[in-house]
């Protein structure tokens, strides 16, 4: 076993004092931002370790469809997107919120714009130029990168890494763990750290899928015919964690096993909790969100002569394809034949969602290190060890909220490390 950085011997009184060595474990947005925060101070040796051959892999993949950096909605509304953990995250977001994120991106030479939905994107819509500029700045600031170093715990106070050269040890003055959650394990965030911390008495919550799809008990005929079909211009109504009814317009996709897409992700946290508690959750779909129930009922009840109800709905209301298929899937023949029941279903079609899809398919994860186990960002039970990003027990919807909180958490961890080392030394 190679000792990567043995602890230095006590220097004589006239010897120069060595700079504190800080290890950042995890090369996602939170880890990279913690490294930048410490490197900017100019008084630390910053080493970043990552299990993958290159850093920022999930960051790059998330940006393939358009790199959503943050959100431009009013800040007080922005903070509420973090649900039950909004108060715990608030100090970090106050210190490094959406405006600070945009200013930071601009400082990397990347221009941004606000989309019609309020989401903020780089002008080129890509993550790669941003990541390249960021890594260049980190290397110039002196951050040392160690790829293919998989963290596996501690031994006698030293960090243990599994590497192609064998197991290595790293002695540090402080450590930031930024290992992500458990979604998209192939990109490096596999949640393997959770039992390591739990064994040391750190309070952790099980990792669960967030921003995820759900299973639906489709019939074989419906699944085979409509899998992959998008439902556009629909609205969904569901019950949130506070028992309030929430309605949102958007789109989603029918899959062979259920549903996924932006509208489904928006409801994923409360629906997941309901499924865990009750075995399922019912949401209501409005297939004609731009029309009133009175208008829909009037069109459905119009005389249709010899035309079938399917032809009538297509001609009068434009209901066809997967929307028409959903009506047949969710209604009995008698319900479909009754104009009042059918009209109500077009405006509030009940759809029962089952289990969330596996966590590795999810965009993000919930659970992780409990805020109650932390003093700021430092583990109460392990002085000198800090955590940041998706490792901590919070969750947020897509739309720039995830990335903003990860960056803010990285800044907070970096500042906490600097303050702690200043006091300790």
C-alpha cells in the first residue's frame, strides 16, 4: 500500500510553515466549486480526486439537451422550490444564488440568456465550453487533479483510494466529500459512500429516486401501440407534500412501463412519497387545458349522427392518437359512452401511478447526509470532514435548481474549510 502523502514531521521553529492540504473527493459541480473557492484563497494545496477518467461527466451529459444553469424567477419564489429543505439551504443560496451563478458563468467568458420559461442557458446551449473554461481556470489556480481514484473510506485518519496502481493513502488537513447521489451510476455517482458514513455513525437517509418516471399498469395493447408517444399541451393536478392541490401544464411521454418527462418530474417528489405510503398515487390529466369544462361538455354532447364517438372527439375537439388511447385505457365502455362522464374525463382523467423507476434512471436523488448531522457543512462526528452537493439530504425539481444548489453548497463547503483551518492553525 503506497502512502501518497505522509504526515509531515514537526518542523523546527525557524522552518517555513507548509500550506494546509485539502482533498476534494468528487469532480462534479459541488466538488469543482469547493476546489475553486479554496484555490482562490491562495493559501491551500488543493487536490481533487475523482473515480472516473475525467471530471464533470454528469454535468456534461445533463447539458446535452441544453445546459440549464439556473432560473430567473423572483428569488423568494426560487427558494421555495427546495420544499422542506428550503430553510436549511437558504443561507447557502443567499450567499451564492441565481444571480451569483450567472455572474460566475460570465466570468468564465460564457454569455447567458433567459428562456421563455425563465430558465437560464449559456448562449451556445452547451456544457462543454463552460466546463473547459472552468477546468482551465482551476488548473491555473493550482488545483491538482487525480483521476481514477475511487474513494473507499479511511484508515487511521488517511483517505483510502482504489486506483489502477493499487490502494493509495492520502493524509490531509481537511476533506470535502462531494460524491453525488445515486443516479446515473455509470457517470460516477453510485451512492457507495452512504454505508461508509453510516458505519461511522453519521446520520443518513436512504437514497431515493427524484425527478423520475413512474410505472403504470398499461395493458399490453396500449403499451405496444403508444410507447414513446409524447403527450403535449396537457395539464396535471396532484397533491403536494402539504396536502395542497397543484396544477401544472406541460408535457410527458408514455413509455412501455409507464410515464416520464418534465411534467412527471415536476410531481415526482410528492407522488413518490404517496406511493411509498399507500402503494400508489392518482393524478388527474387535463387533455384539453385551454378549454373550459362547459365548452368540452357542449362539444361532446353535440349530435354526432352515425359517426363513432372516437371520430366525433377528433372532429370536434382534436382528440386523437395517444390522447384517444388514454381515454380507452382509463375508462370503461359505459363511462366512455356517457357524454357527461366522458367530458369530465377529458378535463380530469384519473391516472394511477405505481412505483418510481429505479434510482439509476432518475435525473437526481433524494436522501443522503442529514442536515442535523452537520455543523454548517462539516460533519459533527468527524471534524475536518465537510460535505457538499447532492450527498446532502435535499432535492429540487429540474430547471436550474439542482445545479444552483450544488454550486452554492460547494462555495459554502470551501468557505467553511478555510474558516476551520484558520481557527485550527
